[in-house]
C-alpha cells in the first residue's frame, strides 16, 4: 500500500512551532501501556515514535487490520513516511487511522484532513490560553482509547 499511504502524507513535515502545546507522548504511552498491557504497541525510528493499537475490522465480509494511532512524537529530523513504513513493515496492518484535534500541528503533514462524522469529540479549553494556539492532542489522550 505504499502508493496509497504516500498519496496521503506530505513529502516533508515541519516540526511543531515553539508556541505549540505538546503532549508528553512518552509519558502517555507508558501510562496507556500500564493500563492496557500488550495491546498497546510502539514503533521507534530515528528519535521519533508512533504508538497505538491494532484493531481487526470487516467490510463486505473481508477482514483487515487497522493500526489506530494513539499518538506520534516526531523528532526535529524525523520523517513521518519512514515512521509509517516501519509501522506497516513490523505489524503488517493494511491501514492506519489517525484521529486528532483540528489544531494539531501534525495535521499539516497530511494532504487531507477531514472532520470525523461519528466521533464523540472532547472539549479542552484553558481560559489562559491564546485563542489560536496549536494544540497537539491525539486520540490516545482520551480515557476510552
């Protein structure tokens, strides 16, 4: 599936700006791993990592696996394409699903970002936070991941 994957990822991905609010993905990964055990997986590549879980799905009677991304830490020199290449090679999943908030800086790494029609959102608002700040939250940060 390299064509499909590469057609959805930008060729380059800029690091998060200095004023972005970043989740400590390492800490969140460790916490989720303690909660869920072996179902939480991680791939490391050149200082970057992606973590999540694999879900089996079926459509039209055909089974396939999806890596549900809990979070991504992209190092300053990190390559998102290389990270996904390592993910698909190690776990052999057919697809990856990325769910994030609309202000996540990693959304700029994707060629297409759509609002999920059937996902219950969560509200995060800090009254002391500037209105248009970049906020790197992903699906793994909610309690039902």
